[in-house]
C-alpha cells in the first residue's frame, strides 16, 4: 500500500463548540478535489468531542 502523508496544516478543520474536527478528505464545507477519497475510505477525521 502506498503511503501518503497529509500535514496537519493542509487538512480541513471545523469547530462547532461541542465538536472540534480535523479531516483529511473533503468533508462537510471543506472541499479539496484532490482529496475526495482513498479507495473505499471516504472519511478520516480526528475528532474531539466536548463532555
């Protein structure tokens, strides 16, 4: 499998108060045509959910 590195500052970000999310592929309002998916994987998020 080919390794692809997406640096943190090139990823999408949204903070909804209760949810702080960073995503590697086009998701919600963040769109990058070069990052639509990777094989069958459509979403890869790092989410922080408030208690």
